[in-house]
């Protein structure tokens, strides 16, 4: 894409008012047009690229902090990118979406990087203050958000989230997802805020439940929140009579009941009141505002690798981890043994290049490593997934590093013998929970943590309450939707146009569901023929398989001629279904979920990838959650795994009971899934 910047137009804007209505622009079209208008009017193209992709920069002025903040926009052309498919779409339940031609990354780097150029590792960096991705069809994801606790000296999470919401609203995004795995002071905020307010921290900006992991549905989530938030405090005090922490709990509850002007009856009442007290104290004392950390799909891996606050002074030595441990901790739909095999192939390619090239750079770029691995492995999605996780890891007798080559400015993978490096990092165990020498009211954070651990995590004795806590914690995917609307005061007709599945064999593309339609605008007095041309143009501009799309019919208008005027025939704001031909159905760039024909059929009810750790049966190749099969997250997936159904088909039930499966998962799979057990209790 090329845009020409108007001369004399400044790209410096006030942070807190940027993209308020009319400030500085008022985009009116669909997202694919609005983002181009923004880049043309409000951004300056940079003189360098990232992986060959153009970069634009807009400067935001934070007056009270006296800083100039760069907001970068990177246009990623899917056909020339190594990231063809979108893992975030897959985990959000959008595997059926058609592959968009372009992705737009909107990034505010960490404070320390504001004066530096972006490098080729920018898409994998989890330290960004803001990283959002929006596909050219208007569907996108909030990938990363880091405020004060995430290392920023100037921006709190609320300010960054306000900016992100203005960006999405102004550009007319359609749906944005976020995976909420944010934690603060050892508390999962989706549980704390869910009980206190009925929604997550992101709920302040309109993000609502999208779908849960392990087959959890919205009514399960709502019932669990209602059950936990309605626990009565008097019942809590009574139940804690015979527990060692009885006096502590009584003191905390009595303290805040005394401070409140209204009765505190339930758990929701006291959590909401303490959080309000904390907020008031924060305003008076002006401490750093705490910020939730948003992480992408592989949450356990990324939580371990979240960057700490950077301190000025001597830099700590790099520590290394065994890749087998890293692979076991990843939320991957591929078995650990496949991840390890792929990593071994990449290391062997790096070793061969190092032996062949005695002088100069012995590293391999991401694309070179990918091409070398494809000689042995056909699954490009698997290769990309492994490459993304390979940095400062030990594989065999080598340490694999990922860094930017200072001479070429290209991200490269290199290897070094283990004996020439530091010792591998020891796995750190979580610190044991410390009870509190409570001085109620002195520190709201301490009081909240005390109640959180004792009321929500420890107090849930019954199956119903324990299950309710598990359901809330397993609900991580949240979504905000900007409904399609028509402005009756302008001179445009707007439609949502969808391709019918019987268009030239398109049924094969719709096996996992119908993709969303595309927003199309035409002038008020356009004809049916004009609308067909507009639909072709919008679809060709947006989706990879529609470069040669030709629209033949519009459902309900087959008997009308192309020269007839639309006005009076169809109402603006309607959803239209169209037929056509010319789609490239042989392309692998069809669905965001990729071209792999994998099947999920787990006992918890999950029928699609939800981003949780899974294992595939070595006989039927059906994927199931490791947790539902009795394999703990801390355990390595067994080298041979056979599901219950295949065990039953291979051996009579009586003979099956005599097998000694040991650690190989099949016997463990007979254990009822925690997410499924008692699910009827919360219907």
C-alpha cells in the first residue's frame, strides 16, 4: 500500500484527545478504507521497514508527563509474510474466517525503545505498552498491554486502554478479542473483578464473555459469577469459626463494614468497597497505577517470560532453559514430541550451516530456518510455532539464541556449545502462600489478597463453589463488538454482503462455519450493477482467495436488471447474500485456522481449538485437552497416547482394566474432567 502524506500536515497529536470524534479526522467508511485514510492524514512513513513491511509513525504528546510517545502502524501483507495464518483467530473461535490480505499492527513500544528503530522481532515482543492487530476486514485482537506494572514509567493501563478503544471506535473495527490472563499481586483479575463488578477489568470498555475453555458456555460463566458474588459474609464468618484464620477474617470484614456507609452483605459488596477505597487512596497518594498484563494465546509460556521492570545499572546475565521444559509448558495443539523433533531439525540445520561457513555470519534468518525445516517437516504452522519459542533455550548440546544481526538488521537464530554458556536456569517453584499478620485497613491490597485467597480460593468447600471458581478462571476470551449501523442522514447505502456457500464449490471452505460478510457502501442512487461492482471490489481488496471474484447474482434480485436503481428495492443497512465465481479454492490461504484437517472432540464438550494445551490420540488423531485426560500441566505429554474410545475398541473392557498404562495417559484419562464434573450444578 502506498499513501501520499499531505504537505504541511502535522503528525503530532495530544495523547488524551487523539481520535476523539473529529480529532483530527472523522473516518466514515469501513475499516479497510479508514485505516488508509488515517495513514495518509495522520502518520509519516518511516525510512526503514520490518521484514520488508512498511511502517508509519504518529507522535502523541502526553502534556502532564512531558513526553513524546510514538504510535507505529505496520502493514503486514499476508502473502509475503511468514505468519500466513492467525493464531489469535484460531484461539478466538474464528478459524472459519477467510484469510485477509493485510493485517495492521498498532504498536507503542516500551519506554526504553522510543528512540530506537523497530526490529524484526517486533511482533513477538511482549514488552510493548500496546500491541493491537486488526485484519483488513475489521476483526482484530488486543495482543499486549503493559502499563506501570508492565514496566512503563509514564503510561498507566487505563490511559492505554482508553487510547486503544478510541482507535477501534474511530477506525470502525467490527469485533476485537482479548485473552484476559492478567494478574496482579498474585490475583487473577478476571476472578477478582468478575466477583466484584460482574465483568473483567476490560469490561469497563465493553468487552464481554466470548467463549470459555474446556467447553464452558456463557450461561455457565454467568451462573458461576452470580454464585460466587452472592456468598453472604455472615455465613463466611460462621463457617470460619473453627479455622485458624477465623479472627483474621472477622477483623477484615468488621473493619470495612465499619468504614462503609451502606451495609456490606455479600462477597461482592466487600470486594467492591475495598477496591473503591484502594482507588481513592491511589488518587490521594498518587502511586503508580496498577495495570493488567494482556497476553496472547500461549498464556503459561508468556507469563513465565514476561519482562520485568528494567533497572538502570548492570545487566543481569542471560539464563537458559531446556527446550523440553519450554515445550511442555506451551499451550500447543501439537504434541510435545513433535515440537521437540521440529526443534532438533532446526538445530541440525543451524549446525550444518555453521560447519559449512567458517567465516562471516553463521546464523539463519527466520525464513532461512523455516525453509530448511520444511525439507523435513511439511507443517509450516508447526515450524513457525517452534521458531517463535526458540530463544535462549538448550537443545541437545547447544544453546539457541535469537537476536538481531547488527550488520544486516535481520533477526537471526544462532547456536553455541552448551559448555561455553551459562548454566541453565532452574525451574522456580511458586512461593508458598503466607498468611497475614493483618492490620485491617492499613493496606487495601493486603486485605483484598487476604479475602481473595481465603474466600474465593480456600473457602470454596462445596463442589458447586469450587467448580464456579474453576469456570471463571477457565473463561479467558472476551470480545467487544461495534454493531453495524447505517446513518440515515447521509447519501450512502450500506450493506453487509456475504458470499453464498454454493458459489462455485465454496462449501468446502465453510466446513467450520460461515465467515462474516463484508461492509459495502454505494451512493444513494446506485444501480444493482453498481452494487455488484462494489461487492467485487471490496471482496477482492480484503480476501486472498477472491482476487478474481465475479458477482453474478444477488439473492432476491435475480429477476431484476443491472440498470435498475437500488433505492426503493432494498433497505440500507440490510444483509445481502451474493453468488459468484472466480474464487481460488486451491489456495492454502482460505481459512485463518489453516489448511490442516485436525479434529477436536474432547469429553468437556470442546469441538474447536480454545488455546488450551491438547494432546492427539496416536490412533484416531483426535485432539483432546491434556487436563481432561488426566495429564497435569506440569507433566510432559507421554510419547504414546491412546484415547478412551480407541482403548475400548482395541480391547474388551475386562482386559482393558488389567493393562498397566503407568504414565502413558490412558488410565489417567478415565479420571473425570474437572471442567465437566458437576457441570449440571450450574445450569
